[in-house]
C-alpha cells in the first residue's frame, strides 16, 4: 500500500477518534444546562462565605472579611452599631459579639476570624478602622504611609493564614474545576481540526511524505499556543477560526464541498465552547448569572424579609451591593415601611456597602509606595515632597475588587462588564485577576 494511503488513513482515524472522545467528554462532563431562572431559594443552601468562595473560584480576597462578618451576623452572633457622633463615618462601624456566641459551636474558619478581628475591650468588639487604609489627607505624610504599609503587610499575612484554615474547612479544591479535563478536551479538539485541515490541503499532493513534518509542526504550534493561553477554550476557537479561514479560501478555489465540512466542524465544537466542562464550572456560571439578576433588579417583589436579607448579603459578597441597593431602592424602602423590624438590618446593609469602599480605597497608594521620597526645590522658593511609587502594584488583597488600580468605582466597572452578557470578556478579566494574585505584597497591623 502506498505511503499516501497510509497517511490518509491515519489522519482520518485520528480525526474520527479525537472527535468521538471530545463528544463523549462533552456528553459526560459538559452537557449541563447553564442558563435559566435562578431563584434565591436555590442559593439559600449556601453559606454567605461559601457563596463568596464559589464566585472567587476558591480564592480568598478582601471581601471575604465582609462575607465572614455577614455570616456571623446572619447567625445572630454579632451586632452592628455606629456611635451617633460618628454617624457619617462608616470606617468606625463597630461589631460586637453577643452572649449567644459563648454557647454556639463555630467552625474552624469562623473561630479564626473571631480570634483575628475581635479584641476583648469592654466585651469582644471590632471596628473597621483597625484594618482601614489611609485617609486622603494622610497620603502625603511619610510616617502615616509607613504605618499603613506595615498594616497592609500584616493584613495580607492574616488573610493568607485564614485561607489555609478555609481550605481545611471548606475543601476549596472541590470548588475548582479540574484542569486536566479542559486540557484533554481542548487538545483533542485541536487535533481534530488540524488533521482535517491537513487532509483538505495535502490530500491531492503527489509528494505526500511532506504531510508528516507538517502534522508535527502544526500540532506542536497548537500545543505551544494553548499552553501560553492557559488552555483556554477561546484559544481553541481562535485556532479553529484560523484553520477554517484557510480552508474556506481553499474550498472556494478548489472544492466547494469543503464549506459543508467546515460547518460540520463548528456544529460539533460550538456546544463545547458554550457549555461548561464540569458541575463546578456550572456552579460558578450560575453564581455569575445570579449576580447579573441581582444587578438588573430581578428580585423587586421578594416579600419574605429573610430572603431579602439574604439577597442583600449575597450582593455585598458578590461585589454588586451598591448596584443592587440602587436598583431595588423603592422596593427596599417599601419593605422597610411595611416591616419596621427590617429597618435596622437595611441601615446596616447600606453602611456595609459604603464601608468596603471607604476603608480600602487608598490602600493602592500604600502598596505602590516604595518607601522613599525627596524634597524638591522649585524656582519660586516653595519646596515640595516628591514620593516614589511603583508603576504597578499587585496584592492578593485587591484582586476581588479591581486588580488593575483598586479605584473606588469598581462597582460601576463591574456593573458594566456583567451587564453586557459577554462571558468571554468577563472570563478574561477573571483570568487577569487570577494572574495578579500570583505576586502579592503584605503588611503589618496596628491598633486603632
């Protein structure tokens, strides 16, 4: 049998086999229904902290502190108060452990949070300004910047220790998708497309021995491309698009039937691209869908006060609290008027939403400061202090809000990205958030 026949048979067999395996993996691991009506009842089984971990793919960011506090508040173990003299300063929001705390068994992660934050001063109390960043008028004070830099170091160390405790309590690995399934799936899909394209191009060449090195080079380039792009489905789609574009040109010139083959390939790969690979990915997709419902005002007629309370807590830990409160403002005010017992919680909810931005807004200035400065003498005789900052900063503490700048408008930027129902762009922002997590800085705590 001629060499060309053997090469053709091998390529056809590999294409059919890899495509068959891809479809089997999709049928077993990926064909779960992603979108649909997401009711709050389906999420009440999740603890607020667990919901936060699912959304952040098992990582621990700064909003996990609020998730833990809200979880304790939801169990009635802490109270929230603000002194009348500081009614407008949410940085001084005070949390106090109740008597019920002494008789309640806490999980290991909750016990660590209590031991970390609460101090025995007239009862176990914790105020947000003990972990808050600098005020605007403190960013030009060298001593204050150094003070907050040490606080940031200690804060990140405490978060790292809390993450280890959370891994033991919640088994965070179960919240993450197994990457080997994605790698195998993307690899076989790329193999199928490569083989089919090579058959279309080189099937009629007399010197068929050229096919083997082209297969090796093409498949090797595919592996490098997928590895650099972190085995993303988007990378496979780009690769498929490039190969099929060449096939379209070939088909128009040589064989119009090639277009039917291209359509068949995309019909097979489209469900793969749209649907998740596992139930863990499905759960993350549903939480993102749940967040979009919260931001678009889909729960304006929830009559149960406890359910409304849960939705507000969920919106805070999913980083859309301000948007949720604005979209549901009329309904929340009506609920407050009808149910006076909700007034206290809703007031605290507003305070928590404002507090997260207020206490963390200027930490990026601290994270970027190099610890050096010099006095600059100007021509008009007025001296000024010049501070040296890094061009960028990376901190595990900021990834949950805005890993690029840490600005206070991360709610609005998050709103625009989620409202656009463009999953690929939000996935890329999530991957950039994960990448910035790899180079984090830390800081040392200080008393209030």
